[in-house]
């Protein structure tokens, strides 16, 4: 069954699959075609993935939460099943708001991973009154090192990775993805599932990843943290080289109404490998 919705200068094509899940596409006035999925009912939670991922990476969280919440997962431009064109963080958040308006979602909580945290902070800046809670995993307001700010990424390494994507793209992307996990994580059964899931996903578009790497290099939203007044959560793996503990300490010095949760031994994407512990921390945050 399909349904076409015209609203706010765009259209959504909804493909229903069962009673409580549908896959949809929303085309903005600029011509960008967003893919998203909705499942469950209740208070809305919007999930935003990171660089090189897709909405499918949230499958375990969607399954866990959709009995009590309405869960919306998005594919960022050039990722998953969404089309690609260069868009700024501000333009991305405008598009996300249009999608949520088309669904009748007026208030919601945000769940974001890695680079998706930059999108979440930009969305909060735009519509703070509509966002009830923000939970970030492996996400910080600035990903590159700076004086008195010990983030884990060097600008030179980001630029090197971008150049490497011009070569054997699939192989370099696989090496990059593996680097986000610890050696112990890569030996576990959950990582095998993650590899199988990635194998079924379309590769993110090369130009999209290079474009978003440039955003990672240049974006500095540290000034936004103090303005977040809704409940805020940071979940981080203790072995995450991109978001080291020192950055969490820095954030604790300027964030209001924030809690910090650490998952021992995990790398950058703990929600994929320590699913039960991550879901427990997330649920505790959402209901208290």
C-alpha cells in the first residue's frame, strides 16, 4: 500500500509494511529525496545516524523502543536510500523539520550518533521549544583537536582519509569503519551481525562522505552546549579515541542538566555492540 502526501513544498511517498511500520520518501523543494522509516506509537523519538551509516544502524534501538514510542529513523543525504546533493547543517535541519511536520510530529526527543550529533545540536538551535530530550552517543560539538580542547581527530588525518576515498573507496571505507571498534569488539558476535548488516546496505555516496568529512573538520558547535536546557545525555565508550574522556570532562564543565554515561571497553559505536547496556542507559534517560 502506498500513500502520497503533499505538504510544506515537498511530498512524501509512504510504503506501508505491516500494521506499524512504513518506509517513506520525502522530497524537499530543492529536490533532495529523503528516506525515512516510522514505527511504533507514543512520544516521538527521532534517530540520526553518523558518517557512513544509515537509519538501519538503529535497528536494535528501534525494536527496543517502538513498543512505547513512535520511532523515526532517517537516512542522511547520500546515505542509505536518501539521494545526494550538497547541503549545509542548517539546510539538513530545515528538511528534517519538514519531514516531521508532514508526520504531524510537533515535539520529540533526539537520539544521535557521531556526526549526527552536529545535526542534533543544529536542530536544537533552530527549534529548542520542540525538543524534549537529547541523547548523544559518540558525539561531541567539535570533533577536531583545538587549544584546550582534546578531541580525538587531527585535521590532517581527516584530509588524508578524504583523499584516500578517491582510491579504492569500498576498501578504505571498510578500514575506516573497522577503526571505530576495538579489537575485542571486532572479535565478538555482534560485530559479525554489523558486518552482515553493512553488506546488505548500499554504500554511502563517495562525494557525500567527502563533503561531510569537510563539515566534521570545520564545524565548531561548542558554544551551543551551554544553551541546551532540555535534559541532555552523553553516552561514550571508554575506548573511544574520537571522543576521549578528557572531552567529556570539558563538556561537563559547560553543560547544564547533562548526564554522562560510559560503557566500559567500547569504541565509538557502543550501541551496535553492547546493545543491552546501551539500551538500558537510554531507557533510563528517557523515562526519568
